[in-house]
């Protein structure tokens, strides 16, 4: 049991670290909030402090705003679905005693170490390219017309590329959860005559609940800011412009810092809404 | 402290002050492409000649643009010299953010700069940045395919010639596509090509009152022709192809023609990388007989931010880096094919350089582009494949996305143009042009 004294001392010692972390987070955030209320367009030499909510109004009322929010949500949802379902299946598979298990596990994790830009370039040029890509070759081999993935199915293609990157993460976390399941329970249910499906549904899945929650929460936080994959493959065309990408376009391409900052703050607010929403629904799992 | 020691210390301090005044340390922001990296290797030569030291800040194009823009607009003073393009120079020069380069020495010979380059880097006749190297665009084509089709590429083709050649060379079963052009969205990707192309069709971005012109017949003709050409004779997936993707396709022998940057010539004729190196011919970018040709103009140049303390030293660096002597030094050490091209007339008069296979066509292409009068009808902006106004990069990328979607077959040319017209109009109103 910590005494009052020790607790106070601990707080004192923690203070510098907490302070640094807060400053680290708060300064950029405060500056973004500040810029979002200015008319700041450096290429024009315009800096006009305090223009009220003008930037916010313009950002929200622009025709690209709603579609970019929708694109973001579809993308995040799609990737979550693929990685969670794929992750559960792969985790179950990798849990089986097989020859060369260690190497297989390392191979499965490998995509996680590839940089997003690199993986996007590899997928774009080596797999999805309709002239030189591997898929085009396969399609032609079976006598079909190759699909031009990135312009015919742009959203699906990007979801696929990002899922490929995040699947190892989901698999890894879910695999540890699967391994922590006691085999006695499974054996007992098997003796009672439960089939493989009911064992999965009634025992394994509830046991994985908490791990799945963690995967969904962590991935959502990262996935809301997908950027590199879009930048490399479609440059935001064909309806693949997410909210992050729109902010990038406003700040860097239009050189309108005020408007872009307003967009950035809106993105932060929306991300928080999504996070609270998720915490409410799936976060309950964590309490039990 | 003894008197002697004090005197010594004083003298040392004086010396230090004296040497600071004579020799500066210049901080130079630059872009990470081959010619610039090569220049960094020769920094010692500059230090030897002038006594000034140089600190390099080498950045990727987008990051460079962001950093120097922030620095110059906030008067941050981080850099004494900046590498900027033909897009930024007229905008910044007009705002008085750059030191005018109207007093360079006689031996530097400003008159030797190619007029197109000097024009694109000037405002009202005053030079604001010195070109380090420059480029235009031109047609690169496969001589063997043209011969097999029984055709000959004129030195100055029309768009109809290009279409006929593309049709003759296309052999989709063997994965040979008549023409590869940029389709990837972006102001420096498909819009650079399409804007230059539109000039030759008599189209323009704005009329003299800054009204967007996408509702004109000339733009409709441009986009329809482009889509028709690409859909019939282009490679599949062209809507995702930028410079690099097309370069790869051409080097693999999958393109009959490619209209793109003149710097690409050295890559497609390099036998180490290109399977068609000995079969590449060059021609001027096409036209429709209305005057301008469909080629662009770009330069990477060195400019001095206004208000710098080291103006003289910075000017000395510009005179060193963009001089005839520098070109000769590189040629002597690394061969003529590796000198920075496209900036000086004298380079193209040099018999040694004339032996480089694409030198002649590069010069002719650069000379046919006029950044001060890029279109058939008059325009209020400087720039061939862009309009040098601060808002351009932003809305041109969005227009590029619409055109790219049209190329991918997701919407018609009419829809793309109507959307472009609306969104540019909105941006121009917001920016206060109307």
C-alpha cells in the first residue's frame, strides 16, 4: 500500500514526463486550432487573424467534404472487416501444430514491416497493373480481359492493399488470444458432442472478444489517417479521397493553411466521435 | 591577464570578425534530383574560388516546396538561396519576396540564357531566379514500329499525324500500344500534359478577366481528342499512369509513342535500362496549326529571398552554379551527357554537346514554348502548362481528378468539363479574382 507521501512523491516524479507529453500534444493541436480561425495563405502573402468560423463553413459546405467522410468510413469499415475476419481465421490456422510453424509465423507477420509507400507501389506496379501486373497475367492465362483494378475498383483495391498490411497485426494479437484458451474446455465440449462450428461460435469467439476489441480500436485510430496508399496509387482520384487526403490537398496543394487546419480539426472531432462510438459498443467487452 | 595575452585575444577576435565579414556560410535549399546532387559534389570548387562555405538542405520536391514557401512567406530567413521552379518564381517575384537578379556580372552573360527560360523566370522583364537546368516536352517514338507501318514521323507533327501513327502502331494482342500519355491526377501529372496540349487546340485556362474557360469548344475538343486517343490506342489503366509508369512501359517496348519531358530522352536511349534504346526517334510536340505546340516548359532555378544578409555571397553562388564554367567543369569530369541541360544557348552551340542525340530536339522544343504568351488567345497569366497564380496547384489537381475519372470511363468528357468549370469558378471567386 502506498502512503500519502509516496503517492505525492510519485506524482511529483511523474510530473515532468506528463508535462512534456502534454506540451508535445497540445502545442501542435493549439496551433492548428489557432490557424483554423485565420485566413492564412502563404503563397499569396495573406495572413489575417481571426476570421471566425469562415474556414469551417467553407470546408463543410464544399462539395468534397461529405463524400470524403463517406469514403473514409467505407475504407476503415472495409479494412476492419477483412482484417478481423481474416485475422481470426489465420490465427486458428497458425495455432494448429504444423511443420515449420516458426517460419510460417514469421512470413505471415512480414507485411507489417513493409513501409506503406513501398507496399502500395509494389501492389500497384507488380500486381494490379493491367499491362505488367501478375493479376493481368493470370486473367489473360484463363482467357479473361484483365481488370484495371485501380480505376475500375479503386476503393476495393486500396482497402485490399491496406488490409494486406494490417492483417499480420490482427493475426498476431488474435493468435496470442487463441493460444491462451485452455484446451480442456474445448476437449470437454468435444466430448459433449459439440461440432467444430459450435465450438468456434460458443467458446473460441467469446474468448477472442477482448482481443478483437483491441484490434478494432487500435486499427481504427491508425486507419482514419490512411494517406500513403492513396497518394501513391490514385492521387485521390476516382472517389478515393479520404478526409485526411482532402486536408492534405487544402494545406499543401492549395496552400490554404487556414482552410486545411479547419479540416484537420474537423477530422480530429470526427475521429473522436468514431472512437467514443466504438468504445460504447465494443469497449464494453473490455470492462468484463 | 597579461597585456600580451589581452592583445593576442583582441587580435584573434578582430581576425574572427574580419573573416566572418569576408567568408559567409550559405544555407541552400534544393531538390533531390540528379543534377542538383551532382552540384553538391562540386561545392569545394565554389569554396575554393570565393571562400564561402555552403550548407545544403536537400529535400524531396513536395517537401522542398512546402519548406521554402513557409520560410519565405513568414520571412523566416532559414535559407540564403532557394531552389524554386518556374511556377513559384513569377508569383514570388511579383510579391517582392525575391531579390531581382538584374546586376549579375558581365562575364556571367545573362544574354546567353535561353529566352524561354529567362521569360518564365521573370516578371515584367526582370529576372528573379537563374535557371540551373530546364526542360520541355517532346514526342519520343519507336522508329522500327513506324518503319514497319510504312510511315514516317515528321519533325513537327500535327495531332492528326500522331493519331494516324498511333493507330498504325497499335497491336494490342502483342501488348504494343500506339501512344502512352499521362493520366494520373495531379497538377504536375496529367494537368501539365493536358494544359500544354490544350494550348495547341486554342484553349486556355482563363480569359483576360479570369473567367474559367472549360465551357469552351476548344477545351471540349482537347479533352475529347485526348480521351479518344487514349481509349483506342493507349495502354489499359492509363488513368493511373504518371511519368514513371509511362517511362517503364516505353522502356519495355510497349509504347509506340510517348509525349513527355525532354529529360526522359536520356533514360529511354540508355541501353542499360531500355530495351528499345537504339530505336527511339524524337519529334516536336504536336500542334493543330493554330500557333502554339503542345509542349511545356519547366526550369529548376536558384533564387535569393529578399531581406537576406548574405545577398552578395548568394549572388556569387548563383553566378558559379549557373555559369558556362560550371557546365564545362561537369562536362570535363563526367561527360557532356551529364551536364545540366536547357538553360544556356552556348551549350547548344557547343559541337561536343550537339553529338548528344536528343540535344537538338530539346532545344527546339524549349524554343517553341513561350511562357508569356502560351495560348492562341491572350491570357492574364505566365506559364505554359500552368497559370502562375498561387491557387493554381490546388484547383488544377482537382480538375486533374475529374479528367482522370473521365479517362477511367467513370464520367463523360462533358461531365468532367462542367465539374471543372464549376470548381475553378468557385475557387477563383473565393480567392477574390472576381
